[in-house]
């Protein structure tokens, strides 16, 4: 996801200080660090791996729907291995 953000005031100062003192290599990296800190503080995403897998599966399902494709039933997929 690409997003363009503009910060001024205190947010701009904090991002600049994070870079100046060497906590982050760039303001973008400082923002990423802040996002992870937000998740640590509030446990917004408890199982990152499961969330990423679910997102990937949803994207795949949407692509298949758009192409008019369907998943092969489990029995059919396993038939050649029996």
C-alpha cells in the first residue's frame, strides 16, 4: 500500500528527532517503528502470521473469482495420491 502523508508540528519534530538521534534511518522507517509500537501497546494484531496468511488467501480467492476459477475439492485433489 502506498500512501502519502504530510506531518507538521510535533509529529514532524518527533519524526525528525528519531532520524537525527539514529533511531531510524528515515522518517518512513520511524513511522513503521511507530506502527509496530502501536501494535505492541494495544495488541491490535495478535497473530501476525495468521493475519498475513488470511490476507493472502483472500487476495487469491478474489483473483480466482475474477478469472472465473474455483478451488478443486479436497477429494479430487488427493485422488491421484491414493
